[in-house]
């Protein structure tokens, strides 16, 4: 490891206290970042200070403490707005997570659909981008159709989304298209911008599930031209129980409110209610105002990881780790990797989901845990996609920029030890 790289990685890891933990007597190697990321000290300190010094309900009171809480909450909205290059803070709605953001759109948008209308989703969707659409479709008699991956239509087995099918699937009956920016199973980057331009020509609105996308790529919602973009704070170094829904203003204005309650109203009588303007129309009740406010330091940390010398160094290291993991996993005949880039240009984030022939993924995960390694096993909330690969469970190692090549190598050697113990 070169001096600069070593220093940058050491400095970065020092910022994240959990990376210094010991698990089962071993140094923790945290490789479950696609599920949630570890928090930098600046987020932890911010939350502690906010709970101690800025804790009062937002948007409601005339006293200084409440003012401070409101200021911090609205500052985070501005930070999110800049981070994804939204036109205005009116476009940014705080929710409780990606799941809540997608449910909000699925529920409110689909109320106006009719029997036989089509909601188009992707085969590589997380359950959060499948089930809300099914619930909404059932209510109005709409139909769900699916853009296949190459596994589904027998055109290969990389897990690539078959973009060539999109044009054909975007018929007049399609009323909304729900895309995945980056799959939480394959780590493959879907060409959302290109797909959106096809949908745009047909005036079909598009929601993008950015739960992984916002963590692993620079998101510019205006350049992407999506109508909705959803993500979770906890996956991008922020608090749990906080999410973001970006929406185009004209669409958000047309949608009915999702939940009713305090803060989302303008006037209320027993007979009739008028609603607050955007974004509060969609923020009923007391929000997780401290968690949401902590998006400011969380996104600052993300910016630190992605920009300047630090960003370049960590990106180069991440690419090396990705290549190393791909080389190891692809040349092993007993490993089935789900999600392989077909070309050098096809983006793949360091998310590796795989099975080893004849060995149960959960058993491996348990043994790795004894060696200090945290990885996910199971369905990863993407049962239809995993089933299409012929799997009922899998192992997933997902890296963040604070992970190191040494950790990747340690993972590989422990994986081999675990295999020997289990075979
Ligand atoms: N979409 C994708 C691609 C994800 O990876 C996840 C979480 O793993 C979600 C949606 C759901 O996110 P949350 O549970 O934070 O709402």
C-alpha cells in the first residue's frame, strides 16, 4: 500500500468508530454495507448534540429551541437538494426510508389508474420496488409487467437488465415505470438515463429506486430526468428511519396527500381540510427531525469520500478491490456469482452475491462471523431475482469506500477456511 493510500485509508477509517470494533475476539471486518453503512463520528456527534441542545418539535413553535431544530431540519433538506442537484427544496420530501418513499408514490400515483393499466417494474428489483406496486395495482385492477434480466429471457446469465426489451414493453397502457438504479444483488448499474429518455418520449413517468445508486454514484436528478428518486439515509452514512423522496414539482402537486395529520395541513375544519404546500403536504406528523437533520453531516461525509484526492484514491482502491473479488470469484468453478459485468464499461459496484456449490450460504456466514466478518446471507429482499438464478439463498459481501484490500484478502482466505470446514 503506498504512503498516501495508507494514510488516506487510515484517516478515513478513524472517522468511523465502529470499524475499530472487535467481534468474537477478532477485528471486525464489516462487509454488509449494502444493508446499512457504519456511521462516521461527525454524524454520531451531530445526533448527540442535537438531542442535547436542539431537541424540540419542528415547524410548530415560536421559541428558540424549536427554531434551532427547524433550522437544522430544513438545512438538511437544502443539503439533500444540492447533493442530488434537485431544482428546489420543494422537491425534497423526508420519509422514513426508500421503502416509505416508494410506497408513497405507488399509493398516491396509482389511485388514478384503471383496470388493465400497466405498472412496469424491473426483474432485479428489491422487494420495496415490487410489493408497493402490487398493493397499489390490486386496489385498482392494474397489471404488473416486468423488464427481464438476461436470466429470465435466456439471453445470458450475467444478471444484466435487458434494456433492448424496454421500448417494446413501454406500451400505451403503461402508466408508470419503476426502475432500480443499482441492484442490491448484482451491484450492476442500470442505464437509467437511457431508459428514462425512452419513457420520456412516451410521456410515462419514472421512479428510480436509488437506495444503492445514491451511495455508489454521483446522482444528478435533473440530468437523469427521473420523475421520482428514492433513497435511505442509513445506507449513506446517516441515521436509520429517514428517507428521501425527490419528485418533480408538477407531479408532486398533482398527487393527493399520502398520510393525514399534523404539519401537512393549511386549514382544518371538521368538514374540510386544505393542505400545506410542498414539501410539507407529504410530511404528516412529527418527522424523525434529528435523524433527518443528520443527513447534513452524513452527506458531507459522502462528499469527503467521493471528492478531491481522497475521492480519487478511494475510488481507485475500490476498483482494485472489485477486480480482485471478480477475479477470485469468477475463476472458481464451485462459485456461482450473481451479477457479472459483460464489458469493462458496464458499471459494477463492489457488491458480490454468490453461492458455493453444495454449501449453505447461512452456514458460511455463521462461520465467517466467528472470524470477525459480517456478511449477509439469505434472500437480500430480492426473492424473484435470486430464484431466477436458481438460488433460494445466497451470500453477499458488500464493500464501502472505508473497506480495504487487506479486508478483501482476509475475506477470501476466511471463505476458503469456512469451505474446508463445511465440505
Ligand atoms: N431498494 C434497494 C435497491 C435496497 O438495496 C434497499 C435496501 O436494502 C431498499 C430498496 C430498501 O431500503 P430501506 O429498507 O432502507 O427502505
